[in-house]
C-alpha cells in the first residue's frame, strides 16, 4: 500500500464560525478578539473580508482599525469553536482512522492507495473505489452541509505532511491543490518565500539570510555538513525541506503521546506595576495549571514564568516577535525557569513562579503575565506521602476539584483570590491544541 496525505484547514476559522452563527456579520470585515477583552488583545482571527484590507491574525486591535476603520470586533466564544471542531473531526473520521489533529482548525489525514504516485486524479482507493480529489470535494460539501454554508476549508493533497500543508496554503480561501511528486514539489518550492513553508519562522529565515540564503534554490546548494554546523540537528530538516522530503508520520489522535507542558497566560486590561495585583493574578494562573495537572494525573518539576511590559507609545508592532527594543518591536519582557520537587499543587507552583518573577521583574508596568509547568511525569504510589500535613492537603485539593468540576472553575477558591480579575480559558489560535484529541467523540 502507498499513502496519500490530506491536510484540511479551515479558512479564517473563528471569524467564519461567527459569521455562520450571525448572518448580519456575513460579507463584512470582522475580527475575533480574546473573549471579553475587546481592547488590550490581538486578533485571534480576521475574516476574509478584513484580510483584503491587510488585517492579519495576531495583529493588534489599534493596528487593525488603522488598516480597516470599519472592522467589527466580536468577542471570541470558546465553546462555539470547540463544538464546531468536534463536528469537523467527526466528518473526517468517516474517511480514515489515520487522523492527526494538528490544531483546533486543521488536521492531517492519511489514506492508503494502490497507486504508486499521484500522477492521476483517478486514484484507486482501498477499501472502496474512489478518487482522492473526489473525496476532498466531498469533505468540502459535507462541511458546508453539516456545519454551515458560510464555512470553507482549504485542502492540500500530497505524498507527505510537509507538502500537503504547503499545497493547502497555495490557494485560499476554499482551495484544493495537489502536489503529486517530488519533482513538482521542488518546482513549487522555488517560487515561494522561505517562511511560506511550515517549520521556517522569522528567526530561522533571518539566520538563513545572514548566510546568504534567500530561497530554496540557494538552500539546496548548501552542503548538509554546513547546515549541520550552523543549525545542528535542524540542519537535516532544512536540507530535507528544500527537497520536498518529510518522513514525519501521521499520528492518529488515539496514539498521541503525553503532553510536554501545561501553562496559562493572561493579558491584563490595564498596565500595572501593583505588586499585590500581579501576585493575585500569578496565584490564579498557578491554581489553573495545578488543576489541569491533577485532572491529567501529572506532576511537574520545571516552572517557567514570563511577562510582557506595557506597550511603549512610540513602538511599532511585529506580531511574530516576542522580545524587542523601543522603535523596533512593541513589546519587551523577560522570562526564566526554575526546578522544584514534582508537584501538581497550585500553591507550590505559585511560590516557585513568584520567586522567579521577582528576579526578572524590573518594577515597570506590565500588560501580560504567564507561567507553564514542564518536565512532567505521571502520578505513582511512590509520590504519595504519609505525612499528616500532606494527606490533609491532598484531601483539600481533591474536594476543591470535585466542587469546581461540578459548579465551575473558581467556585471554591482561596480567600485572597476573591477580588482577583476573572480569567477564562480560551482556545489558542496560534499554537497546536494539546487537548484537541479530546474533541473526538
């Protein structure tokens, strides 16, 4: 059996879902913001109409309004997007068990075929007769019929994941592109920018440019040894990318490995240097992380804390940048991590994160703070303690989780958090969804 990979990606996902739900928004430029935050946030999605004005996902609100004064801001609705994704994935499950959830709005699907290449659109499939292109068209029609007529997706078809994702990005919105073989892939690679392929971001692109490499034709001319010397093990990946090679398998949702980290961040609705306010927020984030660790029966021992300072009024904004200086990048900040004994107690996590924060904070006003816990391991009997104080703490946490599971997060909480700002979990439009495998039912 030979394998064909399909990459299915919703177009302007959050925005399209909102337009499907509200006909009054259709045909108009809209931007989806971070839930109840309509001002101090970036766009989680821009509609197709907004993109025509140059508005992009990840852009700041003020910058989007400058490009498109008539843009309509819509508060994001996590539950709505999650439910739509469930329906999307359940459609794909009908075509192949080899389904990898890549993010909340895209997935890879592997289909076995008896043909040795994709040189014909009439590919014989097993276990039923059919055509790869016909299947892709059928998926598109089912999405419109079962999810919503205003929701479209782009589908890329190729011989590996890297090229399937590239194919899906070549024609948007509502595209369907096939890259049948390596020869065709190389021709296409030579017509695009380096960062138009998944795996080459701004930093890698800049490093390649500094080496005199500005396109894939030049990248193929660089010996593997030179790439390994400059990029270490990632040099092999770059070498393969330039040749349309990708050996990464489609990993079905039921074979997904353990999560590597769990974290939260929160953008504050005002600039603040109030230590008590920041302390409250960090404790609340720590409790949220601890609760998720306990739900997954995990312990973590590496705590990473970071923050962003208030935006300087003279700064320009670069969405892909994390840290910068005045006049180049709008945000600056810092982060650091520390190691503690394995835990899933929010208070332990907070103590470590607060200690880190005080070491890196320069007392200036901040606009965002976040933390994550990594170096995860499963709970085992060896982790249990017979000390009375530990037993009492474990009982308290168990009761805390039971009540909050039933009545909602922070129904029962520490008294110091009663006056803290409300924080709600939201889907992240920029990263893979580590919990997306749970969307399949």
